[in-house]
C-alpha cells in the first residue's frame, strides 16, 4: 500500500458514511473536502 504525504492528491475511494450510505471521492469533485476517519477499535463508533 502506498503511503500518502501531506499535499498528495487522494486516490479514488469509496467508503460508508455514518448512516451506511456509500460516498465516493468523485462525489465531491471540484470542491474542497476534509476527510476524517479513525479506526473502530477502542472507540464507541
């Protein structure tokens, strides 16, 4: 797996949001996006 460095463009991806709906990076094309994620282990999520 390639590690990204600060400033690198994100690769295309899809992931479930907090409601289970699948969202894709491409859904936000042309805008700015802040992606925050954390491991489920040791959290209430």
